[in-house]
C-alpha cells in the first residue's frame, strides 16, 4: 500500500487557492536548516506587471527578505523545503485551513473548514499608508524626488519612504507642543527634505500649521531652499545661512538636528535648552569628541577586553556620548527617549534622541549628576562637550 504524499496534497490545495483567488497565506515553520536566524517563510499571492506571482517573505530574527517567483519555481522550492528544512506548514484560505506536520518520514495533514474570511489584496502597487500621498508637489520635483510626470523616481523610492517616516515621527511631536503656531528650527537643514515635508503635512493635511526655519551653512542650499519654498507657496518656511551657534534660536518651540556632525549635535541641544524649547530632537553623527578622550584617558580595567578593539571602542563611544547627552537633557528639565528612526539599511547613524520639556529639572538632580560622574569615571572621560556649553 502506497503512503499518501501529504506534501503534494498540500501543494495541490495551495495551487487551487492561488488560482481561485482564495489564498490568504501559507506559513512554513519548524526550520532546521543552515541559514542563521531564519525563523519562518510566509507565502502569498501578488499581482505585478508580469502577472500573478508567489511572494516569499523570508522572516529572519532582525530583518525580512522578499522574493517573488513564478508558480512552477515556487512550488519546486516549497516541495524541497517541506521535504527537508521545514517541519511544518499552515495554509490559510477563505474556505479552509490545512495544517501540515512532518516528523522524519512521517507526514500528517489536517484540514478544517473556515468561514467569514476575506482574501487580502494582491495588488503589489496599491497605495501605501503614508502621511504624504500627493506626489505632484513642486518641492518634491525640486528636491529630485519626483520626475516631470509627477511620479516618484525609481532611484528616489528609499528617500521618499524616509521622508514619510520622518513626518510620521515628528508630526505628533510638533502637535503636542502647546503653541498655536509653533516655531521649529532645523539645525543643519541641508536640502530641507524634512522641512518641506513637515511643513506641507502640518499645513495641508494635519491642519496644524507651524513656522519652520532651516539653518544651513552652505549659502547655495539656502538660496535654493528659499526659492523652492516661495514656488510652493510655503510662506511660513524659510532658510537662513549660518552656523548653529550663530543662529538666534531664543524663540524656538522645537529644535531639530538630523546628522549634525560630532559636537554640532551638542550645539543644537545647547541652543534648544537655552531657548527653553518644548521639544529637542537630534539624530547624532560622528561621535569623535568622547572617543578621543576614551583613547587618551584611563578607563576601568575591566573594560579592557572590550575597548582594545577599535570597532567596539567606536560603538561604545557612540553609546556613551548619547547616554551623557540624554542625561544632561534630563538634568535640564527634559524627559528623554532614544530609538531607531530609520532602518540601518539606509544609514548606520539612525538613532534619534527625543527630549520633551516637562519641568523635571528639580527632581532627582543629585541622582542624575551621580550617574554622569560615574559614567565618565568608568570610561576615562574628563568632560563631555555639552557639559562645557552648559557650564555644568
């Protein structure tokens, strides 16, 4: 008597659901192959320019990888995977579910009926849930995000996603500021990607207008930014030439600095604290000042195995620099949090320090000062640059 081939039964059910449009998802689990950190594979149907495809999402511990395959190739991959590397699979359709399990040569298949379930959209090009959906804006074309046809350029897709992600993060932070028309100062604005996107969203989508000033050292970028703001009808957006320390930020409600190099980040924090800004948000870059002191100073001997390797020293310097920045912000009345704000696939400098003023300066001051002192002593640091600016 022949043993039923449960893998082929599962693949037949999958192919039927794929053809009828009733496929919800196939999930492969119980992986025991050679790829490190691979957790599972999710399979669904998508419709692209070349027709219907099987879309495989390879789910790793810290990332996902997506690959699309024609039906024959997809089924061959699944057949081989279920016979070797994966011990289980769950097929979900709008009409039934199928559970597959394999233990050595033994295979088991269980089918159950399903009701009230809808198949997901297969349109790979469906509109994304983004703050900025209209792409026919003059500023997008001027910044090289869109082409003459108003569509996002192929080589600017990542930048457009980054811009939308930044708006997702900053818009609610700005909205929480208790000011009718807050003044946001972007230190080291560059071409002003964030400034244009945030101004457009706040004014035209959120209906919570703000004034935004981009401070930039390069005069040509300032000239170009002001011309684009005028062409876009953004009367509350302007750019000013100069350094961070030269700019009078005394009336700022929010101070932002994305990737200001080394101590320029501290200059921006200092300006925000001095102005009593409700919000200070910085994405630090190039942590050199503290690293030089760590290399020249005398760190705790127990740290030697870690700090003798250059790459570890660099990472520790980044962490210590930003930890001290967060503590110094707390010392000056700010509630702080640090998180990743864009994927490290786009930039390795992807941590954002967000500080919101909440009047905590008088609370636990001694404890915070003690933490700062102990950290500096442990890593052989004489003084953080920001301490000097604040005269701590």
